[in-house]
C-alpha cells in the first residue's frame, strides 16, 4: 500500500474490531424496540459504519449525509455545508449519527442542531475517535470508540488529502519526508 510501511500504527486492526463489537452490543441493548436509523457522515465514517452495523442486532435503516467544511485540510474552519442530504425524513425516528472523529466539535454541533430542527424522536452520536484536547464546541458524545491525543491520524476511513482511507488500522501521519 502507498507507503503504508512508513506509518506508525496507533490503533491496530484487531483493537478496532474488538471495540466496534463492544459498541455494537451496547447500541443493541440501548435501542431495544426502537425505530433506529443509522446515519453515516461521508466519507470518513463509511468503514466504521459498515463494520458497526454488523454488530447491531436490531432492525435498522441506514442513510448517509455529505458535509464539507471549508479551510485548511488539517484544520476545521467551523463553516460547514450539507453537500448531500439524507434520502428520507427523520421526523419521529431514533437517529444515531456515526462519525469518524470529533476534533473541535464544530462539525457535529452544526449537524446536531440541523437534525434536532427536523424533529426526530432522538439524536445520539457515535464517534470512533475523539480528540478532547481540541474541543471548541462541546457536543454530547453518546458512544466513543477511542480517545486519542491531538495528532493527525489517517486510516480506517480517515484521510489526508483523500488518501489512506483504505488502511485497515489507525495510524499517525508521519512528518513529510523532504527526500521522498
Ligand atoms: P471537527 O469539526 O473539528 O470536529 O472536525 C471533524 C472532521 O475533521 C472529521 O470528520 C474529519 O473529517 C476531520 N479531521 C479531524 N481530525 C482529523 C484527523 O486527525 N485525521 C483526519 N481527519 C480529521
Ligand atoms: Mg468526517
């Protein structure tokens, strides 16, 4: 894979999968008898969502939302726009938003407010990763896979300039090698 041997693995594949299994079991317990719609935020949450739903033992539907935030690739500007909206209304539904990572919290606080205005029965958030040291807007996080330090990570859906989403583990992005 594209220079993958140079990555420093932060969360190996086995640890990711074990934690996702636990989250799925917890969500299964919490949503018994509810009308769940799992909403993945494109594109980063796609790998996490597809593994997570296989461990949720409930009838559910899936939907996807495209967001773009403007500014530097590695810095969140807080200016968020919906580039692809949900395919179905969420009024009276129990919505579980699935995200790859919460960094400043600006993206999810925007999304949460937008969804709440559509009058679902409930909105909860499930994020694979959380970088609490970078919080600018506190959002209630109902399910968190791993809490990590404030360093840029790639893999398992997370990208740097659209690359590395296909790594099966989470890794630190190595410093750019000027000789490469
Ligand atoms: P927030 O609005 O600052 O919480 O940013 C969340 C979004 O920024 C995530 O959905 C990612 O797309 C991106 N992001 C934040 N930190 C990282 C990282 O370490 N690697 C890759 N993308 C990141
Ligand atoms: Mg994202």
